[in-house]
């Protein structure tokens, strides 16, 4: 290791050596600190994040995935060949929409904030409440969804 640095110092000036040796380390540290927007339940079973449903930018809201559930979302997609997870979307207005979402491991290793039980958070005009039984999200018009291991609910 010492031999490498002494050879390096003979072959380049300080500015170039700094950029070659130090900057990659700083860039690596910055990447490991990246946070994905959104939050998880304390158990980690529910993950919520901001999203435009089906690429319609006018329908901003929140999508929540529940990884372990004893039920299946009302709309199932054809076999997608990757992970399938129960998901619900709630926009700033209008009713909740649920489907069996197709995705890969796109959320990891990014860290998520934990929404502790009894607390609430707002994403894109939708307020979500963390409960020991699951997660309930409601928009400004009063439409909501609740995700629980035992089942789900939607309504107004």
C-alpha cells in the first residue's frame, strides 16, 4: 500500500492525485447515504412512496405495497415473471385503486424512514396513518384505503 502511494506521488501532482484517490471514496459514501422518498411501517411489511399511477402525471398520490398478506389485490396482472406484491394507490382526489403489482427489488438497498405506530405522514396530498394493525391512507376528499395482513378496505 505504501509503495502504491509513493509511486503515485512521483507520477502526478497533488490535484490529480486527490481526484484519483479521494473523490471515488467520497462518491461511494454519498451513494450509500441516499434515501428513497417514502416510508415503511415499523415491521417493514408495508412500504409507501410517492407515485403517479400508470404514468399519468396528473394523478399524483401515494402507492403502498404490503409484502405479507392473507389476501390478493382485486386486479391481478398476467404472470409477470418477477415479484408480485399487493399494492394500492390513492391520488389527491378520487377513490383508491388496487392491483397485484409487478416489480423487481427496486426499493433496496435504499433506506426508508420508519413511520412509527400512532404517527402520520403526508405524501402528495395524501395522509397516511401508521397503526399496529397496518396502514391507512386518506386523501382530501375523504377516500381511503387500509392495508392489513388480514385484509384490506377502501371507501369514503
